[in-house]
C-alpha cells in the first residue's frame, strides 16, 4: 500500500520533483523499506517504479544501490533476460556520474557483469543448445550489448576503473567469456594442415558490419552474431558503445559507418584526410579515431582466430582478413601504435595469432606482420621479440643456425616479414618498395628454406628498426616521453613537489617534504642554476589561442599567506615562437582572475625573450638548456641554448630571496618551493598545442659549454644522473667520470624511472607533506588509495647532498600520456643483438637475402649506439668480415653502398663524410682481400671512395686519422704483393697512400712504405740500367716482372716526394729531421746504387736533397757518416750515378742530375723544377727563377757546389768517346762551369766561395793526380824536375789517369784562380793563409809521396802565376822552356803579408822536397817579390 502511495505521489511534483523524490527516498531508507523494494524487482509490473526509487537512492548512497543491482543481476536466472536488461538500463543511467562509477567498482560490479556474460555460455551456438532453445539470438545479443555498454560506461573517462580493470586481468576474462558465447569457432591446433586461400578482394569491415545488422542478412547466424559482437567491441574501442541503447541503434550506427566509409572513399582524393567517425566527441587524431580502450583492441585480436568456421571457410577467411585490415587501420597513426604497445597488443598477437604469424601462406600473415612491425618499431619487450624471431624455427635447421642459436635463440630467424603489398592493406615503412622487390626475387629464385627464413626475418626487422624520426645530425631512437595535449582539457602537467623548503630559525622540521638526509636545499641557488630538457613539438598552438609551451614554472608560497608567486619561468611564446625566460615575481592565479596590468611589459631586467622559430621543427627532438649564472649582488647572466647553439644571452636580475613583496619572514614560518612542467590546472586553456617531454634536469649550478656538449652527445635516451658518463666516441672500457657534482643535481626526470602508485603509497613510502601537496594538486583526498598516480622518480634521489624533491607526478586525466619507448632496435640488445644480425648474414644464400640482412644491421647500427658497443665486445665486425669473405659471390654494389652507409661515408655531399663506425671501416672496408675477389670489381669503387673521403676538405684529416688507426697503409702495401692486382689499380692505391700520409702524417706509416721500397730493390747482380720503362704515370704494358717492380718503386718514390714536400703537410724542421733520421742515410744511399734504374736514382736524389736543404739535416747527415767522409761518400755516390747513366743503352740524359744538384745549390725547392733535356736552357731558367731573397738570407748551399764539382770530376774522368766536341762528357761540364761563373758573379760575397771544403774539392778537380812523372809534366802549368822520382815510390800507384786533358780543365783553372785572387787581395789576418794550407793538403790520404809532390807542385805553381798576374807581369815567371806572356790587364798589388807568407810556404815546401820545379824559376819568383817588397816599403811614408 505504501509503495502504491509513493508511486502515485512521485510523478505529481512538477516543480521540485528531484528534491521531493530524494526526500521521499530518504524517508523510505530511514524506515528500513529498501529491502522490501528489492522484492518488487522480480515483478515486471512494479519493476520500473522500483528501479526509479533505487536510482534516487543512489544519490544518497550509491554503494547500496550498486550492491542491490549487482546482486539482482547475479541472482537472476537464465530465463530472466528482461529483468537483466531492465537492471542494466538502470545501471547505465547511474554510471553516467563519477560517484556511480566509483560505487560500481567498490561493489564488484565488473565481476557481476562478467559473470552475466559467463552465464550466456553457448547461447549463440548454431544449432542452438537445448538449454537455450527458448532464447533467440537477438535477445542474447541485446543482453550482450547492454552488458558491454555497462562495462564501457563504467570505464569511460574513469582512470580508476580503467586501472582496476587492467590490473585485475578483466580484459582477458571478458575475451574468454565472449569466446564461450557459441558464435565463435575454436582456435586451430598447431598441427592442423594449412588452409588454401583464394586471393579475392576483401570487403571493408564497415560493409560487413552493415550486412550483419541488416534485416536481410546474407550471413549464417553464428557469423552474423560474431560480427555484431565485433561491432560492439569496435564501438567500445572508440568509447561510444554506452551511447547506444538497443540493436536498432546499432543497426543505424552500422549504416552510418558504411555511409562514412563511402564518403571517405569518394573524398580521399580531394581531401586526403577524412574523419572516420562523425561525432566530435570521438576525438579525431589526424584522421584516425583515438583509441580510448586499447584493451578492447586486444580482445578483438584474441577473437580473430576464433572467427574461422569450418562450414564457411571462404567467408570466414574474408571476415578475418577484413578484421585484420581494420585493426591495421587502427594503428596507422604513431599515437595509436604507442597506445597499443602500452596495452600489450604485441604479446596478445603472439599468444593468439602465433600460427598465422609463422605461416607465410596464411591469408592473415601479411596483415598481422604489418601490424606487428608497426608496433614493434615503437616498443616491444625483449621476450616478445625473441618469441617472434623464433616463430619460423623448424627442427631441420642447418648446423650453422643451431650454432648461432646456442645462446637461447640469439640467431633465431623467425616468421616472415611483410610480403608484396596486398590491395587492401596500407603501405609499409619507407623501404616497402625495396622489400617487395626483394621478396619477389626470392620467390622466383627458389632459395633454400634457411635463406628464405632469413629473408623473411630480415624484412620484418628492417621494418621494425628503420628510424621513424629524422634528426638533423643522425637518425636516433626516440626516447620515452610524457606527452601533453592541450586540446583535451586545456591543461596537463608534471607537478614537482618540494623542490626546496626555506625554513625559519624556529620552524619545525616536519613541515618539510622531499627526500634525503641532508639539510634543506637553498633557494635560489647561490651559484646559479641550469635547466636542461629534451622536447618535441607535435603540433604548435595558433597565435589566436595564445597558449605558451611552458617548459618550467617555479612557484613559491610563504606559509600563513594566501597567494603563491611564480619566481622563475621558461616558456615558448606562440606569437613569434620566442623563448621567454623570466625571473619576475608574479601571482600564481587563474588566467581569468589575472588583472589586465599583468599583460603589460615586464619589469626591467627581469625577462629575456629570444626568437628561435627558425631553429625549431615539428616532429624533431630538440635540446633546450637555460643557464643562469649568478654574479655580484642581485645580478645574473642568463644564456639560452637550443641544440647546443647559443640563441640568446643577457644580464638580468636574479631570483629574489623571498616570494612576492615580502622582505622578511617570521622565524617560525617557511617558504615552500614547487614546480610545474607544462600547463597546470589553474592556467587551463584549450588549444591545439601538443608536445612531448623527454629527460629533464635541474642543476644548482651554471654548467659550462663543454658539459653541455657532453649532455647533447649522450642524446635523449640517456637516463642517468651524470655521475658515470662515457661520452660517445670514447673507450667504453675506460673509467667513467662524473659530469655534474652529485650535490648539485636537484632533480632528474625520465620515464624509464617511473611507476604507477597512489597518494596513500606516496605517504607511506616518502612523507605526508608531499602526499598532501600531490593530493591537493590532483583534487583528490590525501588518503586516497584508488586513483592511479603516475610518478616519475627523481633519479638523483639516492645521491648525497641536500634534500631533493621525490620526483614529479602527472596531473591531467586526458591531457597527459606516457609512453615507454623500447623499439626493436633497442630490445635486440637484450636477446643477443649482434649475434642475431650476424646469424641472418650467415644464412644468406643469395644476394637479395644478403642485402636484407645487411640492411637490418645498417638500420640497427644507425639508430642504436649500444649495438655498436656490443659488436665491438664480441668482435662482431671481424665475424662479419669472415662471413662476407665466405659469401663473396653475393656481394654487389647495393650491399657495398649499405656498408659505406654503416661506416658513415656513403652520402658524400649530403652530410659530412666522416667515418663514424670504426669497426666497419677497419675490419670490413679496409679488408681488401674481401673486396678483391668480388664479381663486380667492387675494389675499384672502394679505392675511389677512399680517395674521395681522404681528400674531403672538411673531414679528410679526421678520416685519415681513422685510417691510421685502422692500419690502412700496411694493408694497402700488402696488396702490392698480390699476384692478381692489376697494374691499373696501382695508381689509385698509391693515391690513397699519399692522401693518407698528407691527412695524418705518421712516421711509422712512412717507414712501412720506405721498407717496401727497399723490398723492391734487386741485388747488385741484377742490373736495371738496360730496362726500358715508359712514362712514370702509366704502368708498362705488357709488363714484365722487373719492369713492373721498377715502375711501382718509382711511383712510390714520387708519392713520398710529393708528400714530404706537400704544402698541405707543413712539416716542421724537427719533424723533418725525425723523418730523415728514422729513414736513415743508408736508405737513401741504397737507392743510389749503380745497378738501379736511372729514374729511380733521380727520384732518390730528389728525395735526399729535399731533406738536405735543411742546414741542420746536412750537419746530421755528415755526422751520421764516418768523420771526414762526407765528400768521399758524395764522390762515391756520384760515381754510382754517373756509372748508371753512362751504361744506359740510349743517349744518357744527365740533365736531371745536374739540374737537381744546381737547384739544391741555389736553395730552390726541387718540386718547382721542370724537366727539359737542354741543360743550358734549364740552368738559365734556374738562374732566373730561383729565390734570390732566400739566397741572400741563407746563402748558397756549400754541399750543393761540392756535389757539382764531384759530378764534374766524375764526368771528366770518363774516357772520351768519338770526337772531343759535341759529346755529353764535354758539353755538360762546360755548361756547369758557366753556371758556376754566373752564380759567382751574382753572389760574389757569399761565404761558400771561401769555404775550405770548396777550395779543397776545387783543387782536387782542377789538379788531378797522375800515375807517373810524364803525366804530371803534361799540363801547361806543370814543370817536371830531374829528381821527380820519389825515393822508393812505385809509379804504378797512381789514383787517376785520364787519357788526355779535358777541355773543361782550363775553365776550372780560371775559376780557381779567380777565387784565389780574391783571397789574396783580401785584408791580411792571422788565418789568412788557411785556404792555402787547405789547397796544399787536398790530396787523398792514400796518395803516394810522388803524387803528393806533384799535386803540391801544381798548386804552388798556380799560386805563383796568380802573384805574377797580380804584379802586372813586369817580371816573367817561366814554366818549363816557355816564356810567360805579359798580362795586359792591370792587377792589384798583393799585400806584404801575403807575399811574405806565400814565399815562406814556398821555401818550406822546397826545403822538404815537396816542390818539383825549375830552381831558376823559383829564384826569379823570389827575387821579383823581394823587389816588390822593397818598392812597397819605399812607398810607405816615414
């Protein structure tokens, strides 16, 4: 009766019915009538009013309502379908409120709904089971729809329920219950034979759903029911299922899907990006629906194998392919792929669709593989990747595969990759075209099973590991990140509690939050601060929206005051994309409360604004660093860096000591400092801004540029605290050093160190202060233990130092998304890494498979630096070189270009051509034996490439340094002994040697080349003088072994000369001396042997004289030989050269030798010489073109003129052939003497003309020794005495015996007399007659006494004639029987000291019997000069 009264009263309150209804419900509850109301739920007549009363009860006590409804659902029988529907509809109305969803979870509502589905087991079986005979499929589907609607409503925008559903495995339970409904088939067993598949066009998923909901459905009942359930699940994915009410709405929704799909097909060419769902609430992301419940997608994956029905195989396969294509379209966008990776879709694929993934003939294979590859490129767990690679392993694997797999599937070659693109699938990664071509080639070639598996696995790994983001420097793996989407709720941030707590003198310690055992962290930091972070802008906010990208906002609040103040902020302004750094104190309050004056200009010296829009690119990771350097008083310098580049710097006022207008604080008070990254709730403002945050750090010091450079080199995937840093490029085995002092690291935030927790756990694990602050920011209770809190732990929390913040928590339900990046390229490191990649190479049996395997290695090494470290650790590059040598026939230009790209030098002109991978360069590219045997002559391409990278103006020196470390020169030198080395390749190899030595000069490398040059020398018994070698630039064709050896040796000597004299090298005197001493004088003298080819001798002489142009080296060269043997050795070396030239079968060309030595004499660089057979013309050119200023500064080279004189002597000692005139023995010495005369006239004051060595050598050449008395008396100047025979001396002991006097000897005598005349006219000094002593003692040590007497007689007679000429010839001096001719020229009178000294020496030699001349002549000479002395004395005034 009371119930009927209430029923009649409830509808009669039009104005205040909700309030009255609640009041009446309270009255009923207070009177204990709620249990009686539950009784009326079983009666259909009173069920509606009863549910209305209970729904009003939910306003007062939602938990009681939920317990009643869930209890009624669980206690209902199988036949009470309408009761269940009515209860579910009522439940849906209550689940619209957050309070109702919370009560639903607490009242075990999810378990109740899943038990409801469990009770429907077999209800959709065909034919229907006996127990479900009275229930139609439509009734069951209606109940399933409302059950799923209730689940969808309970999960909609409720993070607590979503976390609860996921943590308790209810998605898996829901999938199991759906499979048991009876409309889904059983999954096929492992051993089932593969099904045949006719490649027909698959209808779109939307068309199939439309047909399933149409009244004239062409599908069988089970297939129709399964499609309708898939439609329910698909709506749950987008979060819209709870908006449906019955199957009719589902039918309309299916028709809308078809219409929208048709519109999409019609408008795709015009617009290119059309939304799939029409409702704005479903939130589109670049044309793809956002996945609200990724766990439901995993359920659809679990149901995919169960869609096959043996009664209708063709239709079932079409439906499976259509669903797979639909799933593939869901993960088209990067965001959806990341969401599904976080939901564990990859593991679900392997668990549920393992057979289709591992069977290449399955119709689902290509679609599922594409889904797997797309997701794995974002994140995949190592164990899942291992299972995937092991899908295609069969027991009949080859021994090589089993060996590579010895470490737990490290070399497993798994399921096939994506085959040729199907008509109904989306395009694969960037290299899909090449992959399709490779796959088709494999099918046509009929490769072995192992190779096919390797190819399929490689194709999948290529897609998984190909870099998705293009960085300016080099492709890199994306880091884990937190994404902030301002289009959802207008806010979303990371809240950083208790950065610092500034306490008064009497403040209790318990008011401070943070972690650590030290004292409170001071703020602002006394030495400055640095903020560093990696970020990516996905979509910028428009100018009209005015929503800045807030990198960091620091807020302070003084206890017992109401208003907090912003004290430091870093943001990116959307107006002009300028970076704004502010130290101004502003009130921290909502945007709509801010006063208009807040928009005015900031205070002077409080803000830095720098434009950086041109340096930012959407979709690329950038590094931002803001360095605040504290200076004197309140000043500071703020410097901003973007990707390591300074973009702005300015002097500013530092952060003030206390917040806002406060100048002091109470001793018992305190200041709490906290921070935000991105937009906090108080500044909520919807906009299109979407950006991502990688690792972020705050340091309590101003870091240096070097430290910043190291941070950038570490990259965005670094997740440490900079206490043990190995910079890239350094030896990983070396000791790591701290980059930042540990007490200076305030916080470090990165997603890798994060977890889901709750406020209650934070209170228990950390402290109550921080838990209260976090709860207040998230607008929840401080004792809440249900709301999931995403916590990024402070990676510096365990370090010593002052108190630190515990980390940061994500605030924002829809505006914050977290992604843990673990792409396949990174996960490979944990399951064998390089061993798997090398295993693919070992399994290749054709060039396509080899290309795919190397492409995988290229993709992984390009993006993952750790893989390179692992390759070095296991000597992977050496193993790779070994494998490639075993498969040389498979190498081609495509593979060669890939290897160049791995090394870092492939894209010449597009990026710096520096070698970035030392292992590949050293063990593969520099393994020339590997490339010499390739079919395509790849060694030619390799040699040309090495020349290019070594000649690069920018990177050439660095590449040469790497080449030195890789032992490039020894490996190239060894190639010269290869019998298969074609002569046409030698110039290129020598060019590489030259470029390498110029780019990175190493004495060790030079000595290796020099040693090989010595190796090419033949013994003295093998003469090369008669070998004809053509031009130096081209190899002899046809080439004999000896000719090739000479030509190769000359090429190497030319290269060494060009390197040593290269202006690019600029060897210092010390370095040149070191090179010379390491080569040793013997090395040069070996190349001047008489049996060597003249061209070799010329080059060796050039090389030697280039070193000896340095005076210090000339001295060291003399010291390196035996004492006093420089001239002797030079003479012997010159004799070797002259013998070599004289023995040449054709007319010898001595001009190069004379020209080289002449240039050496004039201190002219030998590299400037030109070759001309006309010696006179070349000597004239030399006199005109030599560096006169250099000669005036350094003087003429004494050793050069000595070599010229020795060459003259050697030439003049040769027997004359034919007539005396016109032969080279007559012409060349005459030309050289004319050259010496011209040089003397040009530089008469040069010290070289007074050098004792010159006078000694000149005397030896001018007055050669004879073997007998008659020979000595033969010259015109010589007179033989009757007692010329030496006592006891044998006439046969002479040293030289020319057949007849050379025509050049007269020129030599005149030149000698000119030099002596200048010496005699000089001012007298105690050492004046030292030159005469040198002349008299110039004979060789092994000369006989008679030869010494004859030689000294010649010298003394010549000097007597000079004195006679200088005196004007008034008293003749006779020699022999001839009378002297009077001298027509006037002569200067010699000094008295010179006359006296010479007369004394003359008498001394006469007395010692060393002067053989006519005594009458001697007496006349002495008498004449006595008279001259008397005249001179009489002329002196008294």
